[in-house]
C-alpha cells in the first residue's frame, strides 16, 4: 500500500512539473514556447489517468487522442483553440471513444466500475477476492456489496489482508425473495392494524379525559361542601362563646373554671392535656370539684392531699366505731375471757346439733 501511494505521488509531481508552464499568463513564459504540451505515447492508462487529474487541478484543458499504441495525452490552456482537431477520417471509433472515456476516469472511478462489474457477474455461492486493498478501495467495496446485498468477509491483517465478497446461495436467495414478498404482503395488514390501534387508543384517551374531568368536578364539590361545614361550625362556636357567662376578673377560681370549660384542658398549672374524653369519675376531684388529666388526677398531686388525709382518717374512725357496736356481726374484743368462752360453747353446741340431725336422716333412709 505504501509503495503504491508513493509511486502515485511521484507521478503527480512529475506531471505537475511538466504542465505547470502552461498556467502562465502568456505563451512566451513557457519554457518550450508552445501553447500546448503533448505527453509521450509510452504512458499506460493508469499514468494517463493521473495526468488527466493533474491537468484538471491546474485548470488546463486535456484530451486523449489516438488509438492503441499511438494513444497520447494533449494538454492546452483554457480559452485557446485545441491543437490538431481530428478530421472525420481520424475520429476514433465507438470502441475507441469508450476506451478514451475509461482513461479519462479517475483511478477510484475505474476501480469502482470494475468492482461493480465483477460483483454483478457473481453467481449463487460464488466469491470475488481483493488482496491488500487500500482503505478507499475497502470503502468502495463495502458500499457496492451493501447495494447488491452481498456478504463481506475480511481475513488476516496488514500486508496479507484479503477482502472477499460472496454471493448468497440459491437457498438463501430464495429465502430473501420470500421474505421480500412476505414483507410486501404484510405492509397493508400492518397499516390497517396500526390504524385500528390508533383509533382504539384515541377512544381510550377520550374516555380517560372524561373520567378525569368528572373526578375533578366531584372533588371540587366535596371541597366546597367541607368549606361550608367549617364555616357553619365556626359560626356556631362564636354564638356559643357569646352566650357563655363571663366571670369576674377578680374571682380567680371562677376565671379558671371558665377557662377549663372553654378549652377542656387539665386544671393543673402549666398542664395543657385535653380531658374532654375522660369521665368525671376519673378526672373530677371530689374535694375541689376540678377536672384533671390522668397524671394529675390523684389528690396528693394537684394539691388536695391534706383534705384526702383528713377524709381517710374520718372514715377509719367510723369503721372502728361500727366494729365495737352491737349487732354488727363482729367479735367484741372488750367482752373479756368469760364472754368469749360462752360464745365458743354456744358454737360447739350448734355444731353438735347439726351432726345429730345428719345422723338421723341417714338412719331414716336405711
């Protein structure tokens, strides 16, 4: 690859050096003094193609003349009369014109034309191979193989790289054709199914929008209803507050009672616990008639401990008095030893009478 590119670059520099004098403004500036240059007939088609490219790059007119071994390239300035216009007898034949057209092609154009011809002629299962192609040639081969639906196989690398293009076998060809026919037949059905699916989706979307609108309207009504209820509750609370009797500011107990009635909170100083769900038997103190939370409901906690202590002492004394009085059913400890002995004898007699009664009942049964 490097040798080929280097050789092409050398040819370009050589032809540019030969044709550069024709680009001067007047003919006298040319080294040969001629208005045109005729390259030698010894050039092969590849060299002539490169010379055509160089002349085109320099803005010069160029034409290949002659046939066979006499074929040569003539280059002249743009705007001047072409030298040696051939007569009717000297005009090349149709085949020669095709050959001249081929020679005027660039190197890559000629390579692409030959590769396309070779790929088009491949039969089923056949392959064509190129050894050590350049990157530009590989790009051309890949494009042609993709257009002709051929398989590409690249083997090895470096200077031993080989590039193969294979034609599919008969079975694969028939399979590809069958898939094409199947795809062609499936397109109308797919389009119809797609249209039906689109219409169905549109209907579902419309139904969803209607449901969303109905739900939004229902939520709006519920919100308005809740707001109206809140307003009515606030008005009722204001009316009750206005009707409630106000206590004298000097009477601290009455003020605390009014506050606890309105707020339903614990009467212990600093406590804000709600007690509206507690029963009076639990929260109401029987000594001060105030309501407290579970933490402060005990009399000793909220300040009624002395009253509770006096009440318990009074209760205990009443219990002791009832124990020492007659008819209470309790043993009178002040009766002495004689009194207690009489009671024991009486109890034993009663037990004996009950045992005798049970014995008599057993004999009667026998």
